[in-house]
C-alpha cells in the first residue's frame, strides 16, 4: 500500500496515493474529486454521499425529509446538530461520513483495507478545535491522521521537483471556500514556510455577493422590487448554488444563462455576462491579489524576489483573476496555473506522508519578559516534540494580573510579531507565582496554559496558536 | 490614527525559592508600590531613604520618587513615556491645571581645563554639553574631579533629576566627571 494525502475541501474532497513512482487519485466514480456534500434521510438515518448526493441535493432538499449538509468543513467547530429518526449528528459525524465515502472509493479501486493513514491538508488559520474535530472524524472513518499540512504548502510540494532551481515561491490557493497564500524559501531539499495568510470566507462571500446581483437581474426582468430577504430561504440557497455554477462557467463563456424553476413563486431565467459579474467579483479578486502581495511583504520579501507564483484551487480558474494577474506588471512572467488544481494539494500531502517526521519548526517563539527580552519557548529547527514543558513566572510590579505576551522572533528576514497575549489573574506582587505550561501539539499548534499558584488550576487560562511555520525536508527520491 | 497604547510584559522567569532576592529579579522590579513592598521584604525595619539608596538602581529610585502625588490636584502628574529606545519622565497632568517644570538646575564643580576641551569638541554651550554627556547614562565611579575647579550650573531632565536627587553635590560632581571623561574618550 502506498502513502495517502487527503485534501478535505469545502466543496470537494480528494485523496491521492503515492507508491514509489505510481500515483493514484481517489474521488468519485467519474474520476473527479468527491463532492463534500452529505445527505441524511431523516426517517431511516440513511446517508447519501458522493456524486449522487451532489446531483440530487436540490431535488431532495425541495422534497423534504432530508438533511442536506453542503459543506461540513465550514462548520467543523460549530455546535450544530442534524437530527434524524435514530440519532443526532455532529459536525464530526458528518465529516467522518465524507471520509468514509472516500475510503470506500479507494477500496473499490483496489486498496483492500481502504485508507488507514494519511496526511491531511488544512487551510491557513484552521482553529485548533476544528483540527481536533477533523482528527476525530478521521478516526471515526478508520483513518489515522499522521500529520497536517497547510494546503498551499502541500500544493508546492507537488511541484517541488519542477521548481527546485527557485529560491522563493508563493502559492496562491483559492478554493471554493478559503483563500490561502504561502510564501516559501527553498534551501536545497528543504522548504521553509516564511509566511502564511488566509481569508477563510473568500470564496463563499464572493458567491453570496454574486447571488445578490443575480437576484437584481431577476427582479429587473420581472419588473418587480422584492428584497432578497423576502425570498424563501430554500430559494435563496438555490440562487447561491446557481450563481456559483454560473461564476465557474464564465471562465469559458462570455455569457451564461441561469435558470431557476422556483424563485419567489415563479420560474426565473436571466443571462449573466462577464461584464456584469466583474463589477461584483472585481473587489474580491483585488483583495485576493492584495493578500498575495501582503503575504510576500510579511515574509520580508519584495514581489521581485519571488521566482514563481503557483496559482491553484477552484476559484483560481476565475477568468477575472487571470486577466488581472496578467495585466499586473508585478506578476508578469512569474505566475503559473496549476496543472491539476483539484488534485495537487492531496498529491503534495501524499508526498509528505512518505517521509515521516520530515518537518521541523521554522520559527522561534519566545515569552516577552518585562525588560523587553525574550525567553525562548520553542526554537527554530526543533523537531515536533509534543512533550509539555513548564516554567514559573513572577510579577515585577504590584498588579493583579500577569501579562503574558508571546512573540514570533525575527528570523529568516521576517520581523518580530506578536502571536498571543493574555492576562492571568494573580494575588499580586511577591505573593504569588504563575505556573506556565507550553507544548507543541500533534495538531501542529502551540498551546500555552497558565495559572496562579495561589488561585489554583481551576483559574487556568489556555491559548492556542495554529499558524506555526514549518520546514519540510524532501529527499531526492520522494520529491515527485 | 495610530494606537498610542500597548500591552507590556510584567513578568520574569524564576527558578529559585528566594527568587525575589536574586539580582536579576531585583533589577526588574518597577513601580513605587512594588518597590516599597520589595524593600520591606529585603530590609524590614530599615529607614526608607537608606533602603532606597542601598538597594535600588537610579531608575528605581526615580520610580519611588515620581509616584508622589501632586499637592494641587492629587494626581500623579509625572510618569514614564517611552520615546524610541529610552524612557523619559514627562509631565502629564490630567486636569491641565498644574504647569510643567521641564528642567531642574543643579550646580556642581568641574575641572576647568577638561570642560573647555569638551566644549571645544562639542561646539556647544555648557548646558547642552551636560545633557549630551548625561544622556548616555551615568554611574558613580567615586572619582572626584581635581585640578582647577569651577562651579557649573547644569539643567537636568526629569529623569536625570529624579535619578540623581539622592546624590549630594560632591557625588554629582564625581558622576558628571566620570561621564565627561567617558564622553571625551568616545569623541576622540
């Protein structure tokens, strides 16, 4: 059995298996990534997933008696529940169903035991809680999460062999939901994350705004002036879905027809043109390009020093993005569209899965002390050691709170930045000590907890930081 | 508009039972209230002025002094203001009723020849020279100026005044002498 990488996406989920030089992709029965939609039949607890769920989601939603969960990734850390006759479903349960479907697909394609272990790609800034839910969901599906990797970094790993002569690379990964940007430095066979930034709702907000435009077009065509809030929720959901489909279709066509059988009591048919859509999509595209530029700046680099920009993800195929990147002299000749944008992230994760323990921390975090110096908590180059460590602190002023400030220290050309700050209640100067415990978790987060010795552990403050930067060692034989 | 407030760390890492008696802890204690508590623990029963002088750094002595309340409005009108890498004590009366006294004069004895050489090198007046010399930091070397001595009146900033207020004129002369020699050495 080979090594698996899984890209658990907002819209689609895919798995790639790398076994030596052989690469297998696992998605739906049509050879595309598996839609992340899950439908629950309320009367029987039956679960419908994959392409058939995607194809029937509108029909079954209209029919009633079904719970349609369009994108579980967006609500992994929510407290939502979906209730059917025999049970209540949490986000973890729904995510597990998506992963089970994927594992079953792999079984059907000859992986006898299904997927048992994989490296999962995650968006920048996915919260610690969401990571835990995803890990638990994978366990429910019989898949052990060996590690997480940021989606945009995984995408680069896929292209590592082609870009080994580059020094600095930016990856612009704009999927259906999130937009992630990684800026990476290549040193021999090692890649270092210099900066990672994301916009969690970039794709969703764009679709919502586009649906408002389509609503206006429908109302103009009808000569009506209904506010969108007055339209039934189910019709509005349909409108968003159709608007998103039209947005994708505009990448190939100048004009796309949108048809809805039921919209505010009647059928609706309008044409969406690129020119009209550009008015809505333009600001999103500009913000996305600005995020790319600001992430490069955060890495302590100028765009001129970026050798290649890899553009990947479903939304990156938007015609307007390509137009604006092509017209922007800063990016001319630097960007390249990914060859297999729907699979590259999972492919990169699978490559990393081949080399266990291949990563190290690429930054130093320090506790800021009262004199402005830092006490190192974790150090650049440190392997992922999840052993908790402790230290004691004392106040230097007569206060009732200890201010704990944790900074990312300046390194690799990047400036010092604050990553966590919080206060811990104490009894005061000379009367108390603060016990601090910190650890790198297997979910690739840095967790710190602190409490006053006098007030006790029940007054513990806990904070977690997930946007850690790592360095990945890619052996010659593995970097395919 | 830029924010002009920020969170400041108020902790040190400690590893000993009597951490409060270690030089690294002592040198970081700040604020009048904390310093008085610390002195009470370190030297219980001793006279405050003696304890302040014996155990605290010039900055900490200033800390103890500046938090004395204003007799007019009851506020603490002076406080530390960070300016780049340095902290200066500035007037910041909340009522706007009390006026600021930016500099305080002190008179000290200084070697005439050394003063003239320094003035030529600095190309400035005695008061500005004193600001430059003391602005680099100072300590009491115990070495008194000798030779032809002349009285020199210098203007001290709030920080300098508060840090030096416990020193008598002879000690102040020694501090200035050491600071002036150090400045001359660094300026050729």
